[in-house]
C-alpha cells in the first residue's frame, strides 16, 4: 500500500461542494449535457444541481426514502426506488417484507409519469438501464430482479431468481446483465432469459459479499468489488469467467468498497470505500494513481462527462467535486496506449503459437531445413539455416517463412551453401521470324530461378489451314484384303498367263495411296524376302467375255 503523501490528490481540497442533503447520499448521476448532476438521499429528496455554480436547480420531496436513482431518455426522465425501513435495519432484517416502489418523473417539470411500480418485497438499491434504453432492471434484497418495459412500464416476464440478495446490477455494452449478489455473480442473456454464467467471485474468499460491478468499455472484462471481508477489486475475463491478474488492493481492511465506476475513456477506475477515501486506479494495471480523502465514509462516486472530474458523496451528506490531476490523466492515456500495444503483441504471439502448434494426429517428423538468401541476391534477408539449430519438435513451419521465398537446402548437415553470384537481369533474345525449333531458348539458367522457360516460336504462329484433298471413290467388292479397295476404270487383262517355274522373288509392299500432308511421310515396312517352293502350280485360264460396264458404288 502506497503512502498517501506519495499520491496525487491526497492533500488537495475539492474545487466545489454541493450541500443540502440531510442524510447520507445513495446515488449520483451525471446528465449527458455535462452541466448538471442528479443526487438522491435517504432524506427522502431528489435534487438537480447546476455544475457551473453549484446551485440547486430542482428538489423533489418523496414520501419515502430514496435508495437508488437512474437517468434515461438522454436525461429527460429520472427513475427512483423508494421505500421505508427502520434506522436499525441490517442484514438480519432482509427477509422482512417491505413494500418498495419505483417512480418515473419528468426532469423539467418534476411531474410523475409512471408509478408506483410495484413488485419487490424488500429494499431496492440497484437500478440500471439497458444500452438501447428499452428496458429497466431493478434488483432487490428479496433475491429477485424485475425487468420493466420503458415504453409501457409493465413487467417483462417473471422476475429473475438470484438465490441471495442483490446489491448491484449493470448492463454490459452488448446488453448482457451482470448481477452482484451476496453469494454469486450472475450473467444473464435477457433476450433468451438464460443465465450464461454463475461464479462465486468474492464469496470464495472468507465468504465476502459481491458488492459492486462495472464493465469495461469493450465488454471483455467485468470488474467487481467486495465487502469488508475482501476489500479488493477483482477483474474477471468474460471469455472464461476466471479472474484476470492479481486483485487491486489498497483500501483499508475491514471496510466495504461500496461503489466502483470506470471513466468515459475506460482508463481510470474510481472506488468509494468506507475507509473515507475515493481512489483512482489505472486500468488495466490496477495501480493506484490518486486518492481523495473525506471526513466520513463514501458510498457513491461518479465521473464527469469529460472525465476530468469526479463527484463523491456518502455519510458526509454532501457531494464533493474533485479535479483529477493532469499528470494522472496523461499517465492513464499513455498506459492505455502501452496496454493496447501489449495486447496486440500478445494476440500476435498467440496466433503464432496456434499456427506453430502441433496438429492432432500429425506424424512427428523432423521438419525440413530451409534457408533464405540475402537481399543482395534478390531474396528477403534472414539468418541462414535458422532451422538447423532449433529443436526437432514437430511444429508446423511458420507461415511467414513459408511465403517469403524460402527454398529447401540440399545440405542435410546444416552447412551453408556457397553464395551464388548476383542474378543478372534477363536478356531479350532477338529471334528472326521463320520456322523456330525447340533449340530457341528465352532465359538463362542462373541457378537461382527454379526453372527456365523453353518455347518454340512456331507454336505461336498462326498456321494456314490446307484444303482437304478430293475424296477418292472405292470399289469394296474385291476379295483381296490387302488391296482393300480398287480404283475404277482399270482394263481387264485379256492375255493368257502361265507360271512355268518357281523363282526366288523379292516382294516389296506397295502403298496404294499417298499420305495426308498433316500426318507426315508414311513409314514403309522393310522388304521381306519370301522363298517360293518348287511346287507345280495349276494353269490358270482366263476366258475372255463380252465387255461389261462397271458401275461405281457409293462407298
């Protein structure tokens, strides 16, 4: 705990006080215009104050004690919780039936718009309005929360049961409802009327009561304050509902922390305690940066709209306006920037770990060794063979390494290959027009590029289509398979042919038709020598007949 002499604001006095209440303050609310504040007290009054000169602009006298207050409709309406309880009222009397009512008033005229809104059977000290302004929530010592439609001021469904008396309720930026009850902290989805989370919070520590709540501006953390058995502020990660970091300690032991609230920028948290101090804590480090001392215990604290002042009130029966030291505001802004950078770095590291993490079921093979060349060789600079000195755990290759022009090294021992000469710019080869061959090469294999482009210019030249040759006409009635078809108009032989002797004859296959131009020259079969045996052959007699006219047939 820091000494009060070392903290800003410890010995300064408030720049302004708003006096008029006769008993302790139960609520402080700032108007959105930044020019007024509304306060409530158990002295049965609600008062509107002008900040410029501290004058009391309006005062409403209620029939009963006012225990909670909230502004809605951009400060045009004020809702208050009112009821009666004995002066010696304590926790043992929470189960006693007390009739509590809500009242809705117009700020300008002070006229009652709605009320009394009944339903609670014990003291109501918690009120809050939803971010869209369409719903009001009220929490009571009767262990319930009632939701009200702000357009009709009727109840929305049955009350939410919390199991123990409710001390604070706060809507998150996304509309979830955080509830601080004696034994638990509850998180509700009001659209589905479903409880999302429930955890003990401060009750796990010496059965302390969860007394106050506030959400961070981005909704990623919920901050809570405990009673005298755990006078600390704790942060809860909303993704896991586990405590984030160490508790923020500094308030005196055996003293309640009645109220906590964040400034509009989300960089400072103010806490009001029964140890007669209001303290400022830097968020998210939890470092105490300022302290404002009072003459009596403090029950409520609020920030101005511009975040440069705080308003505090309690059993001293007045509201004090304090100026936050300039160095505290600057340090808070610097701390927020530093925290944002750290969070971004942590997110990057987390993403990198996820990318490099082992895939379930992946074989545990040693990753390949990679090297990258220096920028002087046209590649990104990196330490060569950086993977050779790493452990052989089966981690996935880094995505940045994969996409930044890496190439596998052929040296399994991890030795660095000789540096290759600087790559020259590719030369343009002037190829004359004409029939190109596969020897025409564009590009030079410099040993760095993984391949060289080869192409034939004739591939890109537009070829003229040759006309189709005339279709020949065939006679398909011949029996010889090798002849296959005979050309018409062939004269019929009229001579007598007789083979007298057998001779050794060399037969050569004859192509009857010319090959097609696109197909290229036909490849002829090699000559085949055939030996004819001296076997007497029968004499063939050809008899001449009358001339016949052959008619072509369609093939």
